[in-house]
C-alpha cells in the first residue's frame, strides 16, 4: 500500500510536470528547472509523509491493546478487543493457544482455569469443550468496581471469529504461545491470515505483526513468508542487556524486540533503536512509565489501558 501510494503520487506529480514543460529559451528553461526541482522536493515531502504514516515507521509510538483493553474488560474477549478499538489503539493484541482438535483460540494461558469457569489444558480440550466455558464472570468477581452484567458468560473467541468481527480495518499483533506444544500452530496461523487476505503486498505494511518468545517459531514464520513483520519477545529477569551479535541475529528475521519494560534502561532503548530495530515494551499501564519510555525512544508499547496511552499521545 505504502509503495503503491508513493508510486501513485509520483505519477500524478510526473503528469503535472509534463504539462508545464513548454520551454523554448534559456531563461524559461531555468524557471522550469526550478519548478521541476520544487515539484520533486514536494514529491519527496509527500512520500516522506506517507512513510511516516506506516505502522512500522520508527517515528511512531504504537498503542497496542494488550489482550484487548484488558484493564477495562475480560482479557481476550470480543468486548475487550472492541473496547481497545474504541480507545483508539493501533493494534489488537492476541495470544494464541490451540485446542485438541486444532482450532486456534484467543487465550493467554495454556490452562483455562484462571480466566474461565473450567479446568484443564487447552491442548486437552476440543473447541466444543472450550465453547461452553464462561470467560467473563471471573473478571466481574475480581473487579467489582469494573463489573458489568454484559461480561458474564462471555465466550472464548477463535482466531477466525476475531478476524471475522474486526476484518481488514483492524491491525493484529499476534503471539504464538508455547509453540513447542503446538507444532502446527505457526503454519495454521499463516494459513488463516492468508485465508482472510490479511497478509500480502496489497495491504499497508504492519497490518499483522507476529510476535513470540520462541525464536524457533519466528524462524519458521520467516521461512514460510519472509514478508511478515516479526517481533522477538524477550523476558529479562534483571537489567536488560543485549550484545551487538544478538542484535544482528535478531535483525536477520525480525523488525523489532518486545521486552518487559521494568528492566529496560535508556541505554538499552538507544542501542536497540540505533541497530534499526523497533522496540515495544510490555505491559505498560502507568502514565509516568509511558512518558519515560517515550522519552527514551520506544516505538510503541503494549498496555491494558489504551485509553491512557491515546490521551498521552494526543496531548
Ligand atoms: O506479547 C507481549 C506481552 O504480551 C508478552 O507477555 O505474557 O502478556 O503475553 P504476555
Ligand atoms: Ca502477549
């Protein structure tokens, strides 16, 4: 899309330029040359603006609704994703698990017990088993001040259902969770994205980003379709450090790094950014942390409160 827009704009400017090329003398030639240069500069400015609008522009700060607007609604439900969109987030973040019968569902944990009224591992349950679970009442019980009757008895959505609801207007930031448990997960994910035409050169770049803590899972994605933007997640346990060699390795298949914000330093952010990688810390919920990370130069962040980040970015 970006390239197509740029070509279209240059084409229009090119046509306009041809229309004024009627010079017959030296002075006119100079004037026309200046006009052409002006137009060329204008064209470059316009193309630059188009680039700045790209979701993957290093000059943007992306607002990624972590498990939807999960500070306001039960995580990984359609209501949570919808609330995230209403709060002007750039991305719906989806964690994937896979059922016994091979369906991709939106769920963070590999066990259903924390966020539903059921028990057991997703990989041991069929989609039919999953679909009878209540994925919202736990939120009302744990958050009486945020509880809403509409959150009771919500269903766990499949990836297909999420895409069918939000379509190609939404942007998706999808994580393969414990892919070592689900050998076909990445293939299924990319097949689904292709089925809904959510990847490919006809779309704005960054329409879908795939993220994982598993390097192997990302390398598999890169092998299947090297055009898909990938983000390597890293969970630091203490002050984050990264070597030049690690950065070079990550750059071979990934456009960026996602890391837990608590262990980041300004020097780490600078190093990652200077290496040409995007940096999306997780999960940043307090405004003072958002402000600090933006000052340090991150290019987006995962938050349970996309409304807070939207307001900060607007201001
Ligand atoms: O995907 C970024 C962040 O969500 C990673 O942490 O555990 O919330 O999936 P988690
Ligand atoms: Ca995640």
